[in-house]
C-alpha cells in the first residue's frame, strides 16, 4: 500500500485526506480526513482577485495540513485547486504561498478534470451495488462551481458550470454589503433563473436525463442530508450513502431559504462557515433533482479527495 496525501482547495473550503491506497485491490484506508472553511473565493466573482485575508486563512490551513502530512509520513502529496483560483488575476500569489508551505505546486485543474476526480472518488464503492442502477450522475456542488459527470465504469460526459453556494449567495443574496436575512422572493427567483441557465449549459454536454442514479457530493449536499436524517451532530458514517428523497430536499430547501441567520446557525449539524451559503447550495441541489427527475439523491462522503488519492497511487 502507498501512503498518500490529497489536498482539495475549493472556493469555500480546503480539505485534506491522508490514506493508505492499494491500486491492486481497490482498497483505500483513511488515516486522516479534515476540512476547514477558508472562503478563498471571497469576493472573487466581483473583484476578479483573491482577497489578502482569504489567502492568509488558506495558508494558515495549509500550515496545519503540512504538519499532519509530515506526522503521518505520506510518501506523495498532490494539491488540487479548483474554481476560485482558476479565475483569479493574482493566482500566482496563491501558488507561491502553497509551494513555500507544502513543497508542492497546486495544480489548477480544469472543470472537466475536477469532475473526473469526483466521479472516481464517489463511485468506486458503488459499482458493485445491485440496488443502484447505472449510469451514475455525480454532482459536486462546490462554492464557486458545480461539476456534472455521467458515467458507468468510466466517464461518459462531464461539464463544470459556474454555479455554487458561495457564488450564488454573493451574486444574488447580498444587498448593500449585507446578506439578506432571509432572502426576498425576488432574490430567490433570480437565483433560480441563474441556476436554470447553468443547467441548460450543463445539458449541452451531459445528457442529465439519462442518469439512473444521482450521487451528490460536497458540503451543501452532506449538510442537507444531515438535516434530513435529524442528526444532533455531524456523523459522516450515517451520512455516507444515505438516500434522501426529493420531497425531503424540497422541504429543507424551503426551510433554509425562509430562515434567519440565527435560525440556520441553531441547526445542530450546521458548520458556522455554511450558515450564510447553505440556502443557495440546497437550492442548487433541488434544481438538479427537479431537472433530472431524480426521486432521491445518494449522498457520498467520498469525492474529489478520494479521486485525487487514487490518481497518486495509480
């Protein structure tokens, strides 16, 4: 087995997985998996630049991760950077900081590469399940973008669109510098229209209606699942491979979009960094389910991180 470290730096969060991976048997043994909300994409949609305070939050998390990687003795490290750092004018500052701390250069991957990593990470455990029909549509709802990838044993089609929980919140729910609490009907309608346009764009490359099983990834989806399951604390084992019906997703989305900041923050499983963006994230998930005709979403805790780990060991 090879001991590897995978880092996924997105628009809202940065995550680490250290695992022992055996490509011959398809076994991945997790040693450490952690996440920090750093909001790297703070205001990048408006300014086109990574904010200095966002970079410092990200570098602080990198320093913590470097200590974990060293302590566990990972042989190889791969650092993948996604939506926000693809778009930013000052991404060279980001690259230089990561190299100084972790000794590896962040790979600013394309949306299609991101989708393929997510698909491989999410579906490796599902391929032998007789209760789940194929093909799978894996949907990774991030902070700045959402990846759609359709496939079976391999990827058939993929597309990344610029719709995510942070981007939608900043684009539609901020008024005079403050997030609406709760959003107005007009703001929600504008957000729905933006998401629908993005789904049209996704369908140009990925035949969404062909999906037999919808697999949902990332924090917006796992948070909705945790609420649906009535968890009093975040329990990744309970969430992993849970199946959340469309009606429940619709009910939770309505609840989140009509709640105040304080009411959302009081939900036991709500991470403080998701309080302001979870309504938008849930709405993206709901729109995808309605567009594809999915009666449920299968929730996976294994995602792009696991796909990155497999790519190192392969």
